[in-house]
């Protein structure tokens, strides 16, 4: 049974119809002198069928064939020929499609009750094309090269630039070199075996600016095999005013205040000695009176670090002042937890925790360092912003926005032991990220963020904006505007997507606020090839491996072009009659 006739030349339908109508009209005009005669009407009808048959030949009509389904194989980069040959032997009718980025995967002439995808997989922005199909994802081999890496793209003067990665299936004798601007070699690692290599580079940052580092792989003779860009933005360090409130002096506070002072921050420490008697310590700042907390004396501080016990025992006036400073002035608060903190309901404790028996954890950016923790992890609830996470995506440190400010905490315990073990770099990186995530950033009108990672030319770059501007107008450095989508639940949050065309540093700005901009680096799709393939494979696994096996496949059947022989015969008969008729009549 054949039904649902369509035209393959769908884009030309109206043009062909207009052309056929014009041809028929010219024929009518040519024969108009014979109007009123019977032969005139006969020739008009025959010319109509001739024109229609000619138009249908050009349109190539096709029809669905419901009882005829075939298997489809989508070949992507890195597919295994043995898997393809196996499918060919099993399924005699096999529709093979070569995937092209940003092109239709299934055309009008092919459909299938199931799809086999071979190779690395399709780009995530093409997933929508297969939403209504059962897809069997059959990946190829894991790519060779640097398949994973992590680093902080935006850093601060005085901190260390740490780049860590995993090199899969390395070649013995090769060398990985971290090069700075101007291709200056900064550090290197030699490959001594063919086992997966975890590597780490650590470079101090001394000057602010936008930089392009590179990870270069060389063979044993020094020949460059690959050069992949590492964009880095180094910002000037801004001294913060930090207030530390403790019920009693602790080792945690001792090492923390020393770290903050070494980083140039102004620190005031108030530790309770006895009831209503306190010890004050000042670092990088002059002495100042601090009695009962008030909104006025809290205005000078960017961040308050307070232990859970002190927070529980705060008087009503101090508690209200602290809360108002967070909501109205954007003060940042970090709560140092204790054992009872995770089950209490003190002020600002709007976090939910899940019991976790593990006493130690490993952070995703510190994969070799075990850190002591309490018997809890964060519940990943709505509006929670993670700061530190583990390799298995458990949240260890986080904050929430409250008004203009942020309140955060952690489940880590006794981080000062890192200093005792000589791991001062890990300690600094841990607290640097905590402080920078929570402290008052002077409430800028606009905050930019992006999780796109490596940005490729002509591929989507997603970004977010938090702004007090009601209708922000974002444009590229070339002047082209970008459409934004407002979040339904968060009125000051906007999301946008752009497809950069220029390789190098690109900039996004808001027309109403020229004080802030988002700088991002765009590179060729050929760069970070192994990393890109590995990431695409993970996305395809996540998309297709967990799908419902009983998904209802879209009811589309293969289309076959209707044989044009009958149309040719009809056209020849009609044209033959129109050619012979005048000669017979004469």
C-alpha cells in the first residue's frame, strides 16, 4: 500500500507550478483564435495533461511505503570498519549515512525503525534530530592523546596557574611541554611508559593580562606533533576586608588568617576569651573598634568568616545586622561548620545535607589529595551554587545567594593539616576559591559566566549574564547583537548563544554597561582533537545509553520515487496529438 505522496523537489514546487501555468497560458493564448470550436477545447484539455505530466516529472513525486522498513547506520568520525561489516552481514537492507556537522542526518528518502551510530558520535547540538528514534550507540576506540584536563581560565596575580590532565595511550619517549606566550618553554614532562599518564604543571602568575599558553607534544627527536592553545586571563589582585569571628582561637583560624594576610588582604580577627571579653588581631590594617555588630560597622568588610558556634550565640541585634548587610549591601558570609551545624537550624543555615559515612574525600581539581571531612555532603538543591565537587559529582563546598550577598559553607574539616603536611599550594588553592566565590564583589551591575570550556570556530558558545539592567542588549566586538533568553524563575539571569567566526580573543559587551565584558578565546576545531572526541563520546553515552528502550519511534517510513515512465508516455501521447492534429485537420 502506497500513501502520503510528497515531492522531493519541495523547494522548487511553487516555481515549477508557476512555470507550468505560464506554459499552459501561452498555449491557450496561441490557440485563442480557434475559440468556440470543439477542437479548441479538446486541445486545451490535452495541453493541460501534457503540462501536468511535465511538471510532475520535474517534481519527482515520492510515496511512503509502510510495509518496507530498513536499518540505518550513521557513520561518524572514528568508526570501526569491523562493526560496519558485521552490520552489513546481519542486515541485507542497510541504509548508510555519513554524518556531517550541522547538516540533516536523515533525509526524506530514508527512515528506520532503529538507528546504529558508529564512531565518536554526533555533536550535542545535533541530538535533537534523533530524539524520536531508538539509537544504538556503538563507539570506536578511545582516542589517543590528552583526553581530559582541568584549569581555571580566570586567575589572579599572586596565585599559581595549575594545569592538570590525562594523556591516554601515550607514546614512550614523547614529551609534553607547557609553553608560555612567545612559545617560551616553562615546564615539561617526559613519557616513560605506554600507561595512561596523569600530569600537572604549576606556574606562578605575576602580571595581569590576557595570555595564550600552549600544550605542545614533541617526539623523541624534538619534532612538534601538536600544539593546543590554553587561554588564560590574569586579573589584578584586589585586597579584601575580612572579618573573622570565633568563639575561641582555633588552629583553623590561625593558618587561615596568616594565609589571608600573606595575600595582602586586610584582616580583623575577634576571638572570645571569656564572656563579653574578646581578643582582637589586626593584619594589614589599623586598629578599629568593633563591639556589637551593626550594619554601619559591617559596611567596611567584604566578607565575614564566622564559626557555627559564634553564629548560634549571636544576639538578636547582631544577627539582624548581619542578615541585613548580606541582603542589602552584598556582604559575603562563610560559616565554619562544627558537628552540630549540619543538623541545626540557625540563621543562614538554609543548606540541606545528606549523610555520608566517608571521612575523607578527593576534589575534582585535587585528584591526588585526600581531605578530611564531616559525615555529610550537600544535597544538590535548587539555587545551590557548588564551589568544590568530587570526581563523582558530590558537592563539598557551596553557597547560596541571599539578596545581593552570598552565604556559603563546606563539609571539609581541619584544612590546616594541609599546611602541616607541606601541601601549602593545595591549601592556598582551596581557600582562594572559597574566598573569591563568596566575598562581596562590590555588586557589579553585570556578572558574566560561561561553562563552554574550549570554544571552537562556528560552534555554539553559551554564556550567562546576571544583571540589574532590565532589558540588556548584548553585542559582539564586531557590533552584531545577540538574542537573550530570560530565566523564568530568576528575573536578573539571562542566557545567550553565539557562533563565533573569528579565531583568537573575542569579546561580548552590554550596550548599557561598558564597564564589564566577557573575553573568550576561539580556536580551530582541529585543536584539542583527542579531548574533543572524548568529550563528544561522553555526551553521546549520556544521551543514548540511558534512554528508555521502549521509546516510541517516529512513524516515518522510507520514501521511493514513483516511476516516471507513465508520465513520459502520457506527455509523449499529448504532445504527439498536439503536433499531428493541425496536420490532419489541414
